[in-house]
C-alpha cells in the first residue's frame, strides 16, 4: 500500500514526463505551490536544460526553485506559458477545483490564467463527486475581513479566519466550511464579486485542462467528464 507521500512523489515524476514533450528550450513553465508541487520542482530540476525558466505562484516555490538552480522570472516579463502545473485540495470530474490550502490561491490563479494548459497533479484522495468538504479558502483584504465574512455567511457557509496567516500579497484567508458546491463557476463569480475579496479558491470559471491522478495502481489521466458521459 503506497502512502500519500509516495503517491505524491509518483504524480510529481509523472507530471515531468507529461510536460517535457510540451515545452521547447526557450519556454517558461508555470509552477504552482504545495507539497505535491515541491516534489514536482525537485523532479523538474533534473531537466533544467529543457526549458528556459519558470514563473512562480509563491515565495515558497520561488525559494525552492532558486535553490535547485531553476531560473525564476517575473510574470510581467511573460506573455504566456505552454503549461502550468499545480496541485489541488479537491477536484471533481469536471476538473473544477478547490485550491488555496497553502494560501497561494491568488498568485496561482493569476499564473494559471496565462497558461495554455493547466495540469493538475493530485493523489486520488483529492478526487470528489461534489466540491466543498475541504473548506473553501477566500483571500481578503484585511480591512474587509468582517464584511466579507458576513456576506459569505449569507451564502450558507461558515467562515473561519486562518489565524496568524498572511499571504504573499499581504492578504488574509477566510476558510469557508459547510458549502456543498453544486454550481462551482456560479459560486466562484459570486464570491469574487464581494467587495474586499481578492479571489476565492474555486477554479471553475477556468478549471484544469487535465488531471494526473496518483492511485495505488499508477498515475491515471483524468479528462473532464461531460454529463452525458457520466450518466
Ligand atoms: C496551495 C494549493 C495547493 O495546490 C493545494 O493546497 C494542494 O497542496 P498539497 O499538494 O500540499 O496537497 O492550492 O495554495
């Protein structure tokens, strides 16, 4: 029985194999944040010569890549990237995700937005029928924390401040529990529209292009299921 750490290491290596044929030597790769991505960065560093540099979604990933000799460039110098690789806290069969367990959701969404492909890397425990068991992270401007929390309560969730945590952007995180998210794109737009919200951790308006899912029987590729295909 593989542990979760071994499953993460397997999908991290599989992600490197998946993306290398998609990149040219002068390409920039988009890199996410988290423990799975840490292992992806370690595996990617062995192929430094196959791409020009990376654009990073957090100070954490920047530090790890820099330490391993992967050049990191500012997003303002980059028009688009062929591929963005990141983990998720939950992913459904439509490739909608909850992200932000590591608090990097805003930069992750920004970097993902310039990528032609979002490759999500998860172990099988992250695949769910309906998003919302994992509390939904929402980054807020500190002065708006209470106002946003009240608005989120009206949507049916229970917000909790992530105590003592400040994002790379100087924001705070409200983690919203008690949501059963049946229409993730609609909820994403509604939450993002609350004044004081920087962004929410739903990635549904623009979800993953593909997910690599690490299972006890190897890494499987998950494409978005259509309703017709699933019934
Ligand atoms: C960080 C994220 C991560 O992708 C998510 O939390 C998954 O992390 P891990 O790979 O450690 O399970 O969104 O903001």
